[in-house]
């Protein structure tokens, strides 16, 4: 049988090759960064899902407590304002012409929300955060979230690298749960791309802080 090359994720979250006697999987997803040019594609998937997470538009981590009331009911407007000012970042996963999921990432200055948990941990805050995942309801269990996380790490490396924290959610064993329950991704996905757990996020027993050092490219 002819030797073929399969794709793997190395400890830096990069795709690497390894020769095996296996069938070559067809590359399906493309990764683009959320920005002014890709906003219409992002807008389309969010509107398809009624604003995601009750109309959040992936703004929860952008907002400080003092800002939440000001932007209540105007999350789309707020998100678009940030994107057009280059103050909101995400790795968008495309299947053909459509976005089918994303991983939001950014430095602390862009994602200052929900930082209180660090007050109960003996660790310094990270340089970057990967805060939220979303996958189109028609494309779940296809590896979209992991493709998005890998893409986010690549963009972070291109922007100078540093420490990166993520917040995977513990999946309840033996119970049904909504996909919105795992907005932070899963621990196994983070482990696969080289993150290591730091501990529970504040008093939560469901959310774990995981960290990785990403080298600059």
C-alpha cells in the first residue's frame, strides 16, 4: 500500500505531518480571522442562530460589569463596532463559503470581562485569552471547535505569542446537556494542543483554567 501523510497537531497547536499507511483525509476547513472584511460572514452565522447564547453576539467577555447596562440589547451594534476598530478577534472556520464556527481570542485589554476568578488563583493573568467557541448546529461533531482553536493559536503566534489561557467546561457525565453548556470548549481538546490545567476558575467546579505558552512567529 502506498504511504500517505496524515495531519496531526504538534504541542504548539500547529498542524504537522506524519507518514502512515492510512488514507489521506481531504482538507475541508479553511481558517480566516474575524475582521472588517469577514464581518458579513460572521454576521450571517450569528443571525442564523438568533444572536447565539440568547443574543450575546459573543460579547460577554468584551464587557466590563460597568458596561453591561449601557450595551444591553445592543450587542450586535457593540460587536460590529469592535470588529471595525480591530478590537475583537476570532478564528473563523469556513466550510466552503460559509462560517461554521469560531474561537474568540484576544489580549486582556480586549477581553476584560469575567476576570474575578483569577483573584482566587495564585497565578498571574495571561497575555491572551481564548474565551468562547461556537459551532453551527448543522456542523457539530465534525472537529470545527478544534480547528478554530488551532487557528486562534496560529493567529496569536503571528501577533507575537505569549501565555494563553482557555476555559474548558466539564461535560456532565450521564446527563443530557445543551451545546451552549460547553461555550468554553472541552478539556480534552485543550490537552490535545498542548495546554495544561492550572486549576478551577474561581469557585467554579465546572470551569478549568488551562494555559499554554505560544512562541512568536
